[in-house]
C-alpha cells in the first residue's frame, strides 16, 4: 500500500469518526444544520418524527421520536390522562450511549388487580437501539432522546388507573389518573 493511499484512508476515517453516524453515501445523516432537534450531532434526522404503531388486546398505541440531541443521561417522563378520549399520553426523555441511538416502545401491557384496591396499571417500557444503517462508526457521546407515546383504550372499563414507566429496565416514573403520585414498588 502506498503512503498517499494510507494517509487518504486515515484522513477519511478521522472524518467519519468526527461526523458520527453516516449514510451510505458518506454524508452525515444530519449535516444540513437545520434546527430539527439534532443540531448536526451525527444523528438520523429521519428518525425524528418516526411514528410506530401497534395494537394490544385492549388498546392501540403510537410511539414517536420527537428529538435526538447530544446531552446527558436523562431519565424522565410525564403522564397525561384524558378520560374523555380514553387516552393516556406519555412524554419522556431517555438516553443512549452514543450518537447513533434512538428509542422505541419495547413493551406495553395492562396489569390488573394491582395493590390492595385491585387497580388496573399500564406498564410502559421504552428501549434504546441503534438507528437503522448506523454502521460501525458512531460518535461516543450521550444522546438524549425525547419521545411521545399515546395509548388509546377500547372503552372506559379497559382504561388504567395508573401508569408505570421504565427506560431500558430503569424505573422512571409512575402516575395515577387522579393526579396522585404512585409509589413505584418492586415487582
């Protein structure tokens, strides 16, 4: 291998490392500088606004990634109950270990007869994963990932009394539809 080819390959590798996640064409996935929540941090701009949908036995759900940005290891979530529409909306922030991470709804289920009152509880699990076609070169920095998950229940009888949220198995939040904080007991 000649020296020029080796230097060119090394320079190209350094450029890839600085850019973070890259498309197949070698362009940064968010190199446009647009204010889409990614700030050119090497994330997949197409993943912001990605909406997944699903259906469980007593409810349907949607999950949208609303922001990807370099940041801190933040774990937080807020729950909004809309009894009139039979919906629960969870807005949260989780984090990934590098700038090629995104999030998805990992699990959603209803547990019945929770606690002494025999309440119905919605368990929500959000997991991080690599963005599609991330490749092997990702900038090593914590990525904050904002999401919004909406759960629409079949009827009033299937509506949960409380919600429990986990990010990659970490307990994050709990709330009751009457606005009271729920103690997050070990299962």
